[in-house]
């Protein structure tokens, strides 16, 4: 009975960690992580998962490092959704799709793009960018501003 309980707990813990695709490395001001309908205060060291959204207030900014060593930084008043992320650390194959709904995003691409230059995409409300470079900045301005 105890072994069954231990095996179940181990499997549950492994499943929770398996969804982690990155970590928050910097958070200043108002920064939140939206996950499955919940809005959580983002803190340094917090895990980021596929389908999370990073939301910053007017005074907020945050930096996230992903498992392929990509680094994304969002500025004040931003909403960034991690739509799709997968990375195989052995082959460096993967894909990385984000949606910048508003605000600013600075990126230093990691091993996914080094291995497959078209594996990273950033969508905005009005454009889709296939990333082939290693560093870039995107800004989405709301209509009427």
C-alpha cells in the first residue's frame, strides 16, 4: 500500500514538472502569470508552462529563460501568450510559437532556432513573424494610441 502511494505521488510530481518550459528570471513591478483561468503574481524562479500568458502592468517588466536557452523579455503594459513550445534537448528539434497581444517583446533566440531557423514564430494582432535571426524586438501598439 505504501509503495503504491509513493509511486502515485512520484508520477504526479513528474507530470507537474514535465509541463515546465521555462523560468521567470526577472520580474519588476506588476507582473502576473495567467494559467488555466488563474492570475498568479509572477516571482523570480517561478515555472512557466506552455499555454501560460505573461501580463505586465504599466510599471512591470519580466524576463523568462526557456529550456532551449531562449530569453524573452516583456516591457510595461504587455500581454504575451506562450501558445506552443516543445524542445528536445538531445536533438535540439522543437517549435516555439508566441502571441504578443500588446506591449513590447525582446528576444534572444536559443537552440531551437539555431537548429531549425524557422521553428520560432511570433504572432501579433496584425502580423506573423517567422524568426530567422538571433535577436529582435517587437512592439504592438493598440489602435488609437
